[in-house]
C-alpha cells in the first residue's frame, strides 16, 4: 500500500490492562521503528508520563495496554490526482 498522508506525529492510546477501557493518550514524537501501528501493535507497557483524556491532563504511572496511532497530516504528492484515484477505486468497487 502506498503512503498517501505525511505523518505529523504519533500518540499512544492507553487502555486499562484489566478492563480494556480507554484511559487517555500520550503524545510522542518518535515511536519505536519496529512498532506496528494500530490494533495489531498493542502491547502491555509500564507508562510514566503525562497525557490527556478529553480536556483533562492526567498523570499515568501504571501498566497499560498501549496502541500506537499515527497522526496524518498533508496528502503527499498531487492531492487532486490522489483524490481522483480514490474516487475511481470507489466506482470500480461499487460497479462490480
């Protein structure tokens, strides 16, 4: 799959290790290079950082299930050509 968006940063979503409920997120600049983003890259880690949940600032100091989420920024290359290619794929899929 080709890269359509330029990543402007990353954040870790933190989930409770017992109930898997969302606890908040921590912004990071450079993730591990071998870390898989998304659900398949979840792992149990000890986190000592300050993050956010909604508008609140929270200090995280326990074990959490973490999920790396990329923050997509600008479209790489010609945005009109990229959007046209996406529309053509939708037409091809729907017009089976």
